[in-house]
C-alpha cells in the first residue's frame, strides 16, 4: 500500500511539474506586433467644371466703333467678370439671311449653350435653329419673336435720340436736321421721330430730312447719304448706322453730328456734339447669371437710361452750359420715370393724331410705329 501511495504521489508531482513548465513557457513567449494599418487613399481632385460656352453673331466688324463694337465691349466685360466659368467666341460680318442660319448652327455644333444674335435680320434664322436645339438658349437683339428657349433683348435707343434732338435743336443754324436711316423698321422710325420731337421741344421750327441706305454698315454709302443731307441744308446729323462715316463727313463740311452706339468723339472732335451710347454689359451679365443659376426664362427685356444700358455721353465742351443742363434734366426724368419721350399729343406728318394728349405710348405702341411725326419730311418706303 505504501508503495502504491508513493507511486501515486510521484505521478502527481510529475504532472504538476509538466503543467508548471508549460505555464512558464507560455509566460515567457513574446507577443507578436500587429500589422500597421494601410494609409487612407488620397481622394483625387474633382475635375473642374466645363466652362459655359457662349457664341456671338455680329453683323459688322468688331472694330467699327459702332453697333458691333458696343456688343463686343459687352462680351469682353462678361469675360472679365466670370473668368474661367465661361468661354466666349464670336463671328463678325455675318450677312442677314441664309448665312446667318449657317453660322448659328455652326456655333451650336461647337457646343455653345448661349447664342446672342445681334441684328434684327437674324430673327427668322435664329427662330428656325432654336426649334431644332431646345437645350440651347437663344438671345436675339431688337427682334420680337420668342419661344421656350428663345428670347429678346433691346435697348431704348430713342431716349438717347431724343436728347440728341434737344442739342441739335439748340445748335442748328438752318433749322434743318438730317438723319441717315438704315432700314424702315419700328426701331429706326422710333429714333427718327424721337430725334425730331426732342429738337422741336426746344425749337418748333425744326424739320428733319431722312436718307435711307438700306444697310447697317457701309461707310461709303453712309458718307454719300450724309453729304446729300448736308447739300439739302441739314447742318446737324444723326444716324442709325454702324460706322463713324456720318460724323466724319459732317466734320469735313464744317457741320455737327453725333456718335452712335459708342463714344465716337475721337473720330471727329470738331463736329462731335455727343454720343448716343449703348452699354450691353449689364444685360449680358444678367443672361449668364440666369443660365448659371438655372433661372433663365423666356421674356422680352427692354432696358434704357434707367437701367444703365443707354447713355447720352461725352457732350462736347463747346455745347452751351444751359443746353447741357436741359439734357441732364431729361436724363434725370428718364431715370426716375417722370419723363417719357413718347407722350401725347403726337401727330404724324399727314396731320393724323397718333397719340392722344397726355397718353404715354407703351411698348406695344412703340413697337408698332410705322409713321413719321410732324416735321419729318417724306414718306416711309415700303419694305427694305
């Protein structure tokens, strides 16, 4: 029995030693380090948004110092304001008619999402292209047709023309004014009539002679028209054409004239009385913001002196101070709405009343003008 007990005790001791050795081995084993976490992937920079592409269609050369030049100043202004958010391009000297449609379609094919067509005669071509490209915004200067993606913008040029008339009425010696007209459309007829009404407001003896050139830009034809008016005793000239030719012809003859669409004072400083300036930048900024902010909608926008898109500027130093004061009073009235160019009674040159006493012509009335006011000589030619 003693022998069995001793064997059992020895067996238990040996087992305890094995367990203790194993425990000791476990305690002495080094802990393996955990693998390092993989670095977080660096996010790739977001691609820069594509610039909004904008195309302009010009009827004349950008260096004409008139209509097209003024529009191109507006284009440059939005480039400066919006930077790399937009990209503009232009096509100059585009004839009205089939060529206009081809150019507009080409601008669409180039990816332009806004297209400005800057002449009345582009209207039908732009309307046709707009129907085929509903994802493009089409903007037409001085027209009257609209669609879901096609709208109209216009400046109130007649406000400047009226102020020019006031100066002309004070500066003339013959009481005969001259006007070189482009086409007999309401836009141009408004300017002829406003010029005459402004002059008659300070000099009731005024009459106005008109010569039509049936073009927007043709310096030789404009010069010939101006010379014929001077030969017919007109000594202060205004024009609805795009070059400096009328102003320069006036200076060669020792007569007076005005700049049109932009500041033309440098081209004939002895003849230059003032410039009827149109500043397109405010409207072009509005359109770009409308598209970028997705607020663009079809509308007809007609801005003038009040909105800062028209200005009668650079009045010559030799114009008497009292005449300048008269102009400034009118300009103030246009800005605050207290003065209207077309306020009755207005009678045409056949004696027919076109606007009753104290009635102010609204945009619909002005858009339908097809007459000469009393004091303008001749008849309006039919068609272009």
